[in-house]
C-alpha cells in the first residue's frame, strides 16, 4: 500500500475555496481503480494547516494517478499554499488493527503482574 500525504498552509481568505477544491478532488479520487481511500482534514490546533491524504493499492496505481488531471488540480492547490507544502509518499508493507492493541495490552498486563 502507498500513502500519499500533502500538508498545506492556507490563509483564511483562500481556505474555504481551496478546501472545496480538495474535497471535490477527493470525491472523484475515491472511486478510481486502486484507490483505498482519500481524505481531507483540517488541523484543530492550527486552522491554517490542511492535510490531504490518499491511500493506493500499488505503486502503479499511484503513478497513474500522479499523471492524471485530478492530480494536476492538487498541484494547483499546492501552488496556492502560503508556505511550501510538505509532500510525503510512504510505502506500507503491513497494516494491523485492534488485534495488535489487544495483544500488546495483554502482554503488558502479564508483565506488570
């Protein structure tokens, strides 16, 4: 799985418009082949910070998307950021869930007793 994250900083005058653009892009991206999820969020401690995240099944899927018109719009939003955007591509080999939390908590209880 590939995780793509872009963190933007927007002035209050542009924020509503640019958030609207990102949300519109996210809706289209979510239904693309290979997309696991696409999210837009705003930092509750710093309202100028916005996070745009995509999750892709494979490197091929994300590369196809990076060449798309939808990603060209993400690039446009990056250009509108009041500071240089922080762009990250993470390769995730394994994902676990609640089972890890339960296992670690149970192991911790055994050691603590």
